[in-house]
């Protein structure tokens, strides 16, 4: 079982354009689709499509129409009752895959709401292999909200506590790395630089720079780092070693949710006993597949690229 927490869910509305976006002009869209979104929900959808047991925990008003969209997403869900309507995130994608996103504010959560979320997550995590804390924090939550979740889960589950994966950014990620010691973080290269508070180290390639930066965190502050690099692939750094791999040629339709699919791909492989390099390749396959789909669709096995993706070991 893999449990995900999404404290800032969204209705993802993707608008496909027939031509590149021109600000200030009237243009025609070729299609629009709506998906139940939020990073943890996206991860759970991919896990479900791969027949991996998962449970998505999220705050949701019982009267919110988002519940019907979530039901259609075919995800096992445990809702924490709150008051307010789920936000909408709008993505405008042109024929080249260039994506412009507008993220609206979501439901503000109180200290009492956070306590309720923590109780549900801690109870749901008993016996789970992984707990995934994913996405931005909802308005009203403190920067250390994920740290509080991690501490509660580890205290209540003891030696049976799941491993913790975190996919967030900014002050929330800095707090987790400083005080939560997660087992895995999944930033992209820009989020990694922001986490360190400085530009990535000078190096011959982006991969080398990311490797050096991630190594400064692993294993002293985090157990492992999966750093996604968009079209340049990804880097995985663990205590035992580091690997990099590049994606196969991909016709990009939407980058929304590709990073979430990458994390899910890693977890799918890890749950099936794959070696780190194999888990990295799985992450890239799923991320590439998601980028080739419209909207925030969950890639399935038939969507995965079949081209060989070699992973190479990186040395210090």
C-alpha cells in the first residue's frame, strides 16, 4: 500500500490551443479536459493504473462538486471534511507542448483542520510501504505542516512507519529537509537550487551539477533525491550511489503532471523490488508517457515508451 496526501487539491482544466498563446488576443482552443488533480492525487491515479494498492487522503467539503470528478478518477480516497470549494488550476497548452499555468488559491485550512488531516494520515499509514506528501501547502497552513505530519506518522506507527517521500517546493521543502529527514525528495533542478539557496554548482553538465548539489543533502538530510530535469531526464542520488538517464524522443503534449508520474514510476518499480537504476528508468518512462498525453492523464502500461533507456552510474 502507498498512501498519498494532497492538502491543496485542484480541478485541473487543460485548454489545448491550435496555435501558440498570444497574450491580449482572442484565440481558438481545439479541446478542453478536466481532471481531478493535485500532486498526491496524480500519483495515486498512476499507481492505481499500474495495479499498485494506493489510498489518496485529501481535505474535501462533502458538498464540493469536486467529489464527483474525483469519483470518476477511479482512485481510492479518504476525505477529511473541511469547508470550502476546491480550487481550479488552468493550463493552456500549445501544439508544441509549451504550457502556461494559472493556479488559483484553494481552500484555507485551519490548525484544527491540520490536526484532523494528521489523524487521518497517521491512521491510514499503518502498514503502508510509502507515504507520499505531495504538492503545495493550502492557504493557512504553516511552513512546517509536512514536518508535523512526518513526526506524527513516525511516532504513532513506530517501527512500522512507512518510508516518506516528499514532492513540494519553497519553504515547505526547506522545512522538511531541515527537520523531517524524509526518505526521498523529488525536486526538479530549479527547486533543488532554491532549496540550497544558491545556484547549482559549476559543472560541465546539468547532470553533474545536480549530482553535486543532491550529494550535499544525501544522506545527511534526506535518504535519497530523485531530481527531474524535464527533457534532460533525471538524476537519482542515494547513500549507495548515483545514476542518471535521459528520456527517449517524446512528442510533448502537456508537461502538467509529468513530474508526479515520474515519482509514481519510481515508486512502482521500487515496490516491485527494482534496483535503484531500474527505478530511475521507470521514473523516466512514466514521466515521458505523461508528457505525451493531453491534460493530466495517468499513463498506463500501454502508454509507456518502449525504447531502451540506459542508466549510467555517476561518480563523485
